């Protein structure tokens, strides 16, 4: 078959995005789960995130029953007029010094019993003190946080020599198309690894994006031992307490082969062994946590000593406008023909506290 058929017009741009997603979901399971979202317009992709004020902190330094000034680890959750709780005692906050992180309080509020306060004790906001006929409180609003990532270019070249094109290729009707499919799988695997392992880097016209691992900062546990059910449950609890399990969440547990075997060895009450089909062919088990059932997806692009818990609804992959994976035939370049496959993509991970990682597993 001649290479110069109707499909190989020099300079014609042919999208191969759908072909990449269908190539091999077992080699690129995260990409198969996420798919591709809408295009973005700039090489630096930005988004804004809202975050509520925290509603608790901890005491920095033990206090006696009569002490009315309490230093806390973080003063942001507190303001005058709030009722807070330490142990069984209610306290009324009359002033907050954000510089020294000091709360001035009235002890034993609402008939509760004042007690000694231990270093590290939790201070939890309950509600504002309600008073009939009072003036409106001073408003406060937490600024939206700007997050960003940069696009990364993925490219490969398809090349067929004149000799290879001339000789018979056993079982291959179209050698160029065959080689193109192989290059597409290589690119899909490169993108998959960047989505997981990427570290943001920019040097002139070279750009590399942050991957999921780089985005997860808060809920990171260093195990230093064998994976247990409680380790996973603890991380899911952290996500829950940060509001990450609210309606609309779609969490999945990602593990390599080594940790998948550990999960499969859990008590039968903790994992549903019946297989569940996810979109595009990924096959998973389901682990039963105290905060819901989470599918477990095998992904050998993860490190063997880690586990990721990811909310798929807060993670998306975006092509740069006009730069989704496409193939362009470059034509005859001497005694060979060439084509190029190029795509430029960026990862968006929203609200990193809605995700978690366990590392250092044996």
C-alpha cells in the first residue's frame, strides 16, 4: 500500500485525541478516568478557589482555671463575640490579637465549669453570641485564592524509511498507521506520568506542569510501614473534615500493583471483592470506609510505596486552545517520510485538601 494515500496529505491537521483515550486504559488508567476537559487560552492556566474560615485551632501553652488570655496556634478562626469550646467549658471571646495570636476570654460562660486547659487542647468555634436588638457585626470575607499551572508540550515523530515502506510487513496493511498508533500510546503514557509525577518547571520556552503529587500538600502521611485499612480511613477522614466529601465528590483510590495486593488482603468486611466497571474499561474493587465507598484503581505509573486518594470531580486535564493531540503528515524528507503528533496540556487540581497521599509504604 502506498504511503501517499488520501489520509496522508502534507500539512493536514488530524485530531487523534479520541484515539489516545481508547488505546490502552490499563497503561494510562488515570487519563482514561479523567478524559479531556474544555480548552484553555493561555500557557499559564489560572483558577480561583474559595475557602471557608477554619472553625478551630489549638492552645499554645497550658492555662489555669483563672487565666483569661489564651494563645492559640492560629488566630484566624476567631473574632470578638464568639462562643468557643475547650473540653466541656464554653468561653466568650471578647478580643483577638492576630499579631500575638492571643484570645481574651470570659471563662465558664453560660454556666459551664471553668477547668485547667492543657497545652495543645482544641479550641472550637461554636457560634456567635446572640443578643436581641444588637447592631450588625462587622463583616469579614476571606479572599479567594489564585491557583495556577502551566502547559506542557508532548510530541513524537512518526518515520518510515523507503525500504520499510517497500517490503512486505507481516500482518500490517498500513505500516505508517501502525507506527502512528504506537507513537500515540507513547505520548499517552508520557502525559499520564506527567499528570501524576510532574513538577512545575519553566526555562525560556521549555515548560513542565505540576502533577497531582505536587499539588497535594496538606493530607500527606508518611507511613514507614505496611499499608493498613486504618491508614486509608485516616486520610479519608481528613478529607471529610476539610469538606472534601461533600455532595458531588467522586473519590478514587489509586495504587500500584504492590499496594493493590495489600488492599486485597484486607479483611473482607473492608473491601468489596466484586469487580465494578468504570468508564473506558478500567476495572476496580471498592473499599468500604467510615465515610463512604471508594473504588480502588490499579495504576502502575505510581511509585510502589505510595497511595493517592483523588477526587476526580476536582481534577481535570485541559488542552491549550487548538493544541489538542493532533497528527500532521510532513511528507517525504529524503529516503523516508515523516509525520508529527503534538499536544499541549495542563492539569488543574482544585482544593488540594480534598485529596490525600500516603507515602513511604513498605
